[in-house]
């Protein structure tokens, strides 16, 4: 009977080898998948059946870890297997084979209150698991992970400001920390754009992030936004609002996909006054002098850095790595990680980008006017 250690060993070795061989064949054909080749079919079947056997062995052994971290890691393991099965399109017509892996995923996820699938946290915070040995997958996962860590650092700094108030010397330190963290996000995004090959990403990396079924229910794909940090930053800065139905829906939808420790921060984010509100209150009361004014100037830098990093994501990652190759490969299916058609996802991302960059959009309530008012108060005009 298999145990989680054997399952993980297989995932680190044979699984990576099989996926890599399959990806090289797909890449040579510049295709999402290559069918009708007995060698490739044999490799796909090895993934399907060997993984299913190991997952069933773990389930039958009946000794699932009590430790929540080990449980979550094991969910990532079985989820990685199911993600690859979906990627190679061997998930249909094999419900009997996959049933133990689905049960294992549910059993692990239920007490943690998370979706029964692997998410980006499994790849970057609970290990550094890769599907293939391909250079471009390593580059993609690593820079996404570094971006996630930098967003977390910014959120950690900003979270401490509302109870402290915006006028203290510590506030200036925390804002400067958030600014450098967000500048790091942009730096990692730029490095990713410089190093990641468009076709490799499109054909060999992206397909592992698709939605997949666990039993009868489909769970949407994974992305580097599935953490509380980015939303805490939006709300603490005052660029997005919880009472905006568009944004509230994002928070609610995301909850099962963030790691367990991010669920409470996601729930409380934005329930108090934002940092922007606090600065505006001081400016309206004519108190924006000395340290407070200096802090407000740093705050405006933080907002600019957040908008710049996310605009880069939209214009220099999403467009060239997803939208443009999709236009050249009309047959590619399920282009986005979340599942809706690409134009719908693009519109959603564009709206988020405009909120985060506080753009002046007549049809949308952004923080544009408030930031301009604060800028005027800082500049003394
Ligand atoms: C969400 C694409 C890299 C952060 C998304 C989405 C897409 C996407 C399409 C929408 C979710 C969906 O798939 O439906 C890409 C591409 C990348 C890339 C093509 C690189 C080639 C990164 C990096 C970061 C990042 C490096 C940095 C941490 C985010 C965030 C969201 C997101 C925060 C969620 C939006 C939100 O709910 O706030 N990405 N991404 N992405 N991505 Fe990326």
C-alpha cells in the first residue's frame, strides 16, 4: 500500500520525466496535444494509472496526516496529479480510475475549508513542485512565487498602519517597505518577461493551470493571484472597495483557493478605514504638515508602484503570453486558468488594472479623484 512519501517520490521522478517527454513532443508539433501516437499514449496512460494507483494506496492506508500543513501538502500532491491528467486530456471516461484520487482530494480539503484542488500556493509556499523539467516552467513558477512573496511583504507592512495611524515615524518606515516590496513585484515581472519564452509558456506551461473536475464538480484553475496579499493591498491603500459588487465578488470567489492561513486576512481585509481615507481626513482638516506630509508623499509612491506592477502584468504578461498566441492558435481551448472565455477574463483584468492604477474612467469609480486631491494637498497647491 502506498504512502504519501512514495507518492511524492513518484511525482518528483517518473511523473516529471513523463510530462517532460510529452511536452517535448507537443512542442515539436506546436500543438496543445498530439494524439494517435502509441508511444505518447503509453506515457499518458502511465501517468493516469500509476498516479491513480499511488493515490488509491494512500487513501486505503487510511493514515492521512493530522497536521494541517502536511494535509495541505498532500492535497497539492494529489492535485498536481489531477492537474496533469487534465492537461493531457485523459480525464474523461476514467471516472472509476480517478475516483480514489478525487476522494483523497475531498477528504484532505474538507477540514481545511479549501477547494479540493491544487492551487499556486502548493507550488510555491508548500514546496517547489514542478510538473516538468523544462526551463520555462521553472522560470515561470519561480518568478510568480517571488512576486507572491513580495506582495505578501507589502501586505504585511500595510496591515500594520491603520491601527497605528498615518502620522507616526513608523508609518513612514512601513510605507517605504511596502514601496520597495511593490517595486520588487515589478522587477520580478520584468525579469519573467525577459526570460520566459512565449511559445514554451503557451504550449507547455499554461495547460497545467487549467480548471479540472473533482468528481462531478469543476474547480477553476490556479493563478498567482490566489493569495490574500494582493487584495489586502488594494483595500488598505483604498484603491478598491469591499462595497463595490465587482470587487466583493472577487473576494468571495477567491476564498477557497487561497491557502488556509490567508483565509482570515482575506475575510477582514478592507473592513476598516483605508490608509487613503486616513490621509484624506488629515488633509481635509488642514493637518497635512511635517511628518504626515512626508508620509502622504510616500503613500502616493506606494499607490503608483502598485498600479505600475499590475499594469505590467496586464500589458506585458497577459497580452503577449496569452492573448497574442491565442490569436495565432485558434484551436487552443481553455485559454485562461479561471475558465471563462478570454475576452471576459481580459475585461475583468482590465477593470482590476484600472482600479489598481486609479485611472480616470468615467464609467468606473476609481480612486483617481481622491489621489489627485491628496497629491494637491502634498504639493501645497
Ligand atoms: C491573474 C495571466 C504572471 C499575479 C491572472 C489571470 C491571468 C493571468 C489570465 C486571470 C486569472 C485567469 O486565468 O482567469 C498571467 C500570465 C503571466 C502571469 C500570462 C505570465 C506569463 C503573474 C505574476 C504575478 C501574477 C508573475 C505576480 C505575482 C496575478 C494576480 C492575479 C493574476 C495577482 C489575480 C488578479 C486578482 O484577482 O487580483 N494572471 N499571469 N501573475 N495574476 Fe497573473
